[in-house]
C-alpha cells in the first residue's frame, strides 16, 4: 500500500487500474484515428504521433506511481515493470470497445472505399493484383469481409487484447529500467 498526497492508502493494483483507464482513453483516441484513416487520411498523422507518444505517456503514468513511494524507499525494477504491465492490461480491456466497433461497423462500412482504392491501384500497377492474390491466396477485400463475420470477432478481440498486453509489457520493461530506484544508504 502506498499513500497519496491526502494520506489515502491505495494499493498498487488499484493505482494501475486508475492509470490503465487513463492510458486506455489515450490509446482509444489513437485507435480511433487509425480506424478512420482510410476515410480521412490526415488522421494518419494523429495516429503516428499518438503511437510514438504512447511509451512516453506510459512513463509519465508510471512516474506518478513511483512518486507515491517514499523517497528513502527503494522502487525495484520488478515493481515498476509489474505496475506498467498492469496498466496495459487494464487499457487493453478498455480498447476492446473500439476494437469491437471497428470490426463490426467501421471496417464493413469502409470496405467499398478500400475496394475503390485497391481497384485504382490495380489499374496503375497490374503486378500489384497478382502479388496480393498470391500473398493472400485470393481477393484481399473478400478475405477482410470473411474476417468481419461474427464468428471471427472474438478471435480478433483476443488478438487485439494480447497484442496490447504483450507490447505494453515490452514498453513497461524499458520504462522500468528508467523508473527503478535503488536502496539509498543511510548515514
């Protein structure tokens, strides 16, 4: 248990959940920018900036937890990494909402736009069609349509959640090396 500024005791898991909500909200905005990039290409810039900013935002949230630990106390690597990974677990749960919306509503609505863009690309580069059909084993748009069927949604949601947690654990690993604080000798 650590103490906040107003002497309220808070558990590390509770703090990770609170910071995970903030990180989840941030990642939700980044995800929404990515989701609508085919229809609004300028959102690709917001997505890219948000993606680059994610490790820095996670670091700032981890720093908030370290600030709750007294200065004279150690803040080990394992605690920093665990807290960061837990934040990404909770943010991954938040991201399930826009992911579900993306695969059930946004992507099917954007398939005609993607198909038009792909057809125009085939006209300018005929080898592209052969390459994509060879790589994907068929029409890429038809394969995406199959993926958005209701039976595949749960697999896509699990994949999204797993990727968020796995990549978050890697980001937390890096941040933990920066955030750790050794035991200070007392003289």
